[in-house]
């Protein structure tokens, strides 16, 4: 669980994972969905450097039905995930990389990417864009792209452990920085299976996203 982001775009002083949403930190909300996924046996949580002790104390108070391991992240997200990969148990077969800022990923979505990773070695969820998408050329002119062929990649992403370890090792050796973990796997020349993502699985990045998430949670609580 990647939770080492600083949350600068949220306009908050605390780390993004500890930003409160309906009275609970984002990380707490992210855990609730992961706890429901029967295939998950351990959650390695990556927190900002210097926050391992405070994160451990907070998470211990929440209680968890599965194991939680806290590690401190690196300078960049890729460094953080690599440290988590290095901390995997030796008997781990499938790794799921997820962002704490995507608190609405469903149990079904987790299971779909895990199943696809067992089958193909690597899998990502994706949704199609609904807006018109353009590319700017060097003269700032608009190049219209075929929307039907484009996809927006989400997390959770799932991988066979040996594949993800190899991808991160190769990235360090070659000095490569990918846009996500799946991009590192693609650089190995391996297939990444794409499964249908969820529009509701948006990433909380800006204050407007936090307000949207609050409305969704509040609505669910009212309708229970």
C-alpha cells in the first residue's frame, strides 16, 4: 500500500495518508477495502521517512484482521515500491501494488487483477477516457487522438512476485524511472494484461476529490 505521498496538491500540511475524510484518515479507508479481499494475507504499508513509529502506533489502534508491516519510503514512489518489494516474504507469489489515495477500489476489482496476474504475470485495471483527448505538438498545435484506443491506468496492479522483483532490479541497473510498476514490467518485454477498471476508483489528489469522496461516503452512510 503506497502511502508515502506528501499531499502537496491537496493543500494539506500532513502526509496525504493521514488527511481526514469523514473523521478517518485516508489510509484507514483504504485498509477497509483491502481487508475484505480474501486473497490478501499481508499489507506492506509504505509511509514517509520518519513516520514509521507514529504510523505503527496509529494502525495498531485500528486493529486489523491480517498482518500489517510498516516500512519507510524512498525519495520517489518507485523507490518506495522497490523497498516494499524487497521486504516481501520469500513465499509470496502474487504482489498487489495499490495507492492509499484510491479508497473506492472494490473487492471485485482486487480479485480481478489478482486472477489476471496469476494467468499472465502482470495485470492492471483501466478505464476509457470520456473527454476528448489531444496532444500538443512542438508548435502547441492540437493533435486529436483516437479516444477509443486510449485507457487511463489505475491501481490496484497485480504481479507475480518474481516478475515485479525482476522489473525493479532491471530499473535500478539501467537507471530507468517508469510511470508506474506496470511500465517497468513492460520494459522487460513482458505482457501486462488489462482488465476493466472502475470509474468510481478515482484517485484523491486535489481538494475537489476529497469533497467528492466525502459526499460518496456520507451518502452511503445515510442509505444504510
